[in-house]
C-alpha cells in the first residue's frame, strides 16, 4: 500500500472507529440507522481494500457504491420504513432489498469463502419456494414484498439482534484487540508466558499454551492466533528439537482454546449474552472453569509428550529478566485492568469499559518497552491499529450479516421449530442422544463456517430442544458453542491445524492426530458440563463446584495419560475407561 493510499485508508479506518466508539459514548441511535451504517462502513474494506485482482477491484468498487447507496437509503428513510411494517412498496424497494441481500452474500464470500453464503442462499431459496415442498418441511408461503421486507427493512433479518451485537459490542472489542496488538502487548504476552513456564519441562510448548490463551481471548480467531503467536512459539520449539507434529499441534490446540477463555472469548460471549439474556458477568463466570479444565488437559498432555520425547525447557539466557517482564506485561495488564475494573468494579457495560481500555491502550502506543517516545513510530502504530480494526470489523460484520439471513429465514418460515421436532423425534425425547446429535450437527456445520456463525445457527435449532429436555439455557449454549469450535482441530476441515502444519512444513494429518489427543478436553468437557452442572454454576454451591471440577480434572488426567503415554493396549483402555467413569460418575 503506497503512502497516499495508506493515508486515505487510515483516514477511512479512523472514521469507522470513531463511528463505533461514538455509538457507545453518544447515547441511543435507532437500529435502522446504526446497523445499516455498520454495513456501509464494512463495504470498502471487504470489496476494495481486500481486492486481489483488477477485476475484483472493479466489481468491488461497483458493489461498494451500490451497497452504500442502499444502506444510506435505509438510514434516511428509517422513520417511513417503520410505518410499512415489513412490507416493501413497489419494484424500486424490492430491487433495493434484493441488492442488499446479494451484496451481503458476496461480502461473506469474499471474506471467508463459499460455505456460509451457500447456506444463506439455500435459506433464501427455501423462504422463496418452500411452499412447493410437500410434507412437514414445506411452509405456507408469503408474498415476496413481505418476505424481502422482513429481511431488509425491519429488525428481523439483516438488521436483527445479531447485527446489533456486531455493531455495539463485538466491533468495540475488535478495536481494543487491534490497538493492543499494534503496540508492545504481544511481546508482553510472550514474556510473561516465558517467565512463567519457559523453564519447566516442555517449557516452549507451555509458553505457547499461556500466550495463545491470553492472545486468543482477545482475537477470537483460532487461525489468527496461530499465525500471530505461532510466528514466535513455533520457531522456538523447533530450535529446541521438538517434533514438528507436536509443535504445530500444541499451537493449534492452544490457539483454539482462546475462544473459550474469559474475559473476552472473541465474539462468542457477547452473542451468548444476547441470545440467552444472561448478563455478561454470568456468561464469564459459567465459562471460566470449563476453559480452565481445557487448558489443564492440554498441560497434562504436554507433560506426557515431554516424558515420551524428552522435551527441553527454554534456556536461561532466552528467558527474559524480571524487569523486562514487568515493563512489557504492563502494556496489556494495564488496559486489561481498566477493562476488568470498568466491568466489575465500576459497573459499566462491557462495551463502555472496553472504550476506556482502548483509550489507555492507544496512549501506551506512544512508548516502547524502554519507555522511549518516537512520534513517527507512534503514528505508524496508530495507522496499523486503525487499519487492522477496520479489516477485522468488516470481516466479522460480513459473517454476522450473512448469518442473520439464515436466522431471519428460520424465524419467518418456522423451519427451526420443524428441525427441533425432528431432533426430538429421532432422539426419542432423551437428553443424551439429543446431545450427541447436536454435537454432530455442530461439528459438521463448524467445518464449513466460522465458529460464531456455526454456534448461532446450531443453537437456533438445537437450543430449544436441549432446553425442552431440561438443560439450563446457559448450559445448552455453552455446549453448542464448544462443539462449534471443535472443527478447528478435527479433520477433514481443521483450519488451525492447516495453518500450524504449514508454518512448520509438516504433514497436516499427523498434526491433526496429535492435536486431537492433546485437545481431548474439547471433546469431553462439554459433556462433563452436562453431567456435572455445578461446573458452570460456581456461585450457587461453591463446595459442590469444587468437587465436580476436581473430579472432572482427575478424569481428564487419566484419559490424557491413556491416550498419549506409551504402553500396552489394556493399560490405555483402563486409563481411558477409568477417566470416563470419573467424569460421568454422579456426585
């Protein structure tokens, strides 16, 4: 990107950031203004900035102009559209609605590929022609003007609650992460992880676990986590002679866990707040112990591999001294402290607390770990933060808008209720068969689309089933969210594994097998949350929570040893079977 172009894009990114932060500070804005503007701001980053060819650029400019015009038409006609009650008037409005839907599909395609847009397109076709399907999976049909209008000029489709989360919460935390990553915070993550675990057996792998958990909670993307922290941890493990399949597996598994690790959990926690009605603090409290158990299982697995391959610790000369750790860790600890104080101390909303943290993190871009100031470096960091924020807000916005089409069609046609009844019928109305069917659906859907979108679509269908069978709403949502994440390390589509394997030039299938054994907790802990409800409810009966957590940890310890350590088959069977009994034995 040349200097004039960079300056223009930086100015545009600054407008995008100012818009989203301004929504937090300046009070209520009608949803049919803020949400279309959110899409309008996302369009140039998706279609123009990320264009990969001249043809892509030319079509991107055209789609951006059309998309922005449609979004602005919604904004300026907002009051009048409210009076139409979701029904379009005339061919001009139908054309605008069709353009908006097609542009959203193309936004998602350019951002993340074909799978999610194809699912959304199938949903649209079902909504338009499902009345011709015989039997219970057909629907009664509705006029074109009403169907498209509900999706585009009301809060039941593109501008629904999911898009509201993207506008008002997710975008703010994405900006927070971009500002943190532009400064010394990434180095701080690595230094504190190296100081804490570098000298332990298998220290380089454990550094990867800690740093990836810290970074992944902010980034919310397993692939982004692998690419960023892996650039440091993978060469370190390679230099120490770690098997490449293990190095890549550790990074993939640790990076995947970032999405389930409070306090931020990527976009997942905020979507869960909206869908469950549970306060943000309640979601974090419920998610904390399962995430801790996951990383405990990974840690135990690394110990088992360390004994198997005699993995070395990081040498003393490569371990940062206490002063360096203290200085660099302050670059993320201070903004994080402001965030936590704002949410739990001052009682601010998560997004308002994140705005305060962004201000602190932005001020800290002015200095480095030696506490020196450089104006040119500061401006470069600010530009990098703004550009990264714009790209990530646009990408997540594209995903959420596309997923909103699916959710809107499920609601309009009643298809979600029909699928729910099928699941109940196939499972015989029993909880555990329903859980296995839901887990399989989440795994398959998660292979094709990002975790948050897979979670939203799966929970829209399976959530009512699990609640009807007696699960607490938060239990059900956490179960679905964990299994939507499973595809990051599970073949045949395992994005985190592919990236990590490529970075160390190892066969991805070998990495995937190792990752699945290291990340065994990802497959078992969701079921443990159902068998031991106290794990996700530490407030009601803390003593029972302690027992349930210790019991589950003991079971994971046995299972990890049985899966990883060398020995006769019968010993493996005893350890795995014993672990399962410990986890699922009633209290």
